[in-house]
C-alpha cells in the first residue's frame, strides 16, 4: 500500500480526522494528507499512504480548484458561515459592479491571511490566538488567481463562482475582500474543492463507497506515487542506472539528452518509477542526483 487515494472529504471532517479514518480503514499508521481543507468544506483531499507520504510535500505547491458561494450583506469573524456576524449592510449592488470586482481579483494579488487559520506567527497558530480574542498583524502574501468565473448570480446576493489558484490562497478571504470592495460585506457560505493538481473530483471516493470496499478493492484504488507529481517532467533511463541511483550515487547523463536542467524530475529506469531527482548542468556536463528514492 504505497500511493495516493483521491478522497472526497465530507463536511464537518477535519483533515486530521480524515487521516485517522484512513489509518483505521487500511490498518496502517503511515497515512498523511496533502494540505488542510476547512472542516466546513467538501471535496478533493488526496490522502498519501505508505511511501506515498514522501511525495505529499510536492503536492502542497500545486494549483487548487474550487467552487464557492459568496453571500453578500454580512461578514463574519471567520470569514465564512460558521463564524459570528460582525458587520452587515443593506447596500444594493448591481450585477455589473459584481462582475467588475470579481475580475479585479484575477492574476497576482496580495492577500492577508485570516486570523482563523492554521498559519503560525511567533510559533502559535492564528486560530488559537483568535479564539482567545487576540488579533495580530499579518503580512500580506502574494497569491495567483489563475482563473475566476461567476457561475450563478442569485439576486446579486448569492454568487456561486469557480476559481483556480496558487497554494496559500484562502477562498473565504476572497469572499470577505470582494464584499468589502463592493461596500456591502460578504462571507463564504459554501466551499467545494474540485481539484488538487491532477486529482479531480470526478475521480474521488466518498466514505460510503470506501466503507463498502474490502481490502483488495481498497488497494486497487490506491494510485501510484508518480501520479501525484505528473506536473514534473520525466526522464526514462536504461538498466545500468538502476543500482547507482537507488543507492544515492550521483550519475552523469548523456549530454545530448534533451531535458530541462536545474529542476526536479520524475525518474524512471526501464519504465519503472524509482523516485524524484534533480538534473544539474555544470561545465557542459549533466548529472543526476536522486532527491527521494521511492522504489516499492
């Protein structure tokens, strides 16, 4: 059992709860997730099993895709529907205004992390400080909203939208900030994560389905480790490289090999995935050093 399960997390379950669930389901302790998903949210949460936990760090940086609902008129201390309402407004906004503000969020923007988040400042999680009534200054962070589209607008009060964004993006903060720019406040009333890199919602498994599977069926839905890092370029070498690479020895490659250098690659030997390596070009020489050996 080494690889990734594309899990459909239900509402009310924390990412930590999801890990505990799969430890019980699979009868193994070596389980991890690939970045937290808020308890109120549903959707894609890739779960790493066995040696698959060694690739979880690389999934943290991939793009995420969401379908969310913004409710205008009120804002909350958590920036979503689970929080306490702190502001309200009867301001009426138009469809044109809403479209214009949404478009202004496209591309690279700066976002201030919410107080109710797992981000740490001074060694303490922000949500621990917030629950004790403490608010601290947070530095804005650059994020990239690569796509944002309104899917449905209900009376200019509830707006369902799709977005694809870089790591570290808080969708509830987008909702809060759009509401403020419109002068009528806003909060996130629904969140569905539909994609994490190459893991899509249409290929995910929910708890009801998983609970009905026997051990063999569960093993069969575990995707190979390299499926988690398909965004990396790949290199396929011949058998003579297997022993040195799996023993951590740096090897010299044919300088005519057409490959991007100074970046991580998926490394295969005779079509067998063996791990993640860095190809470096120096003095007209290309060398490969494994960063992680992931043979089964």
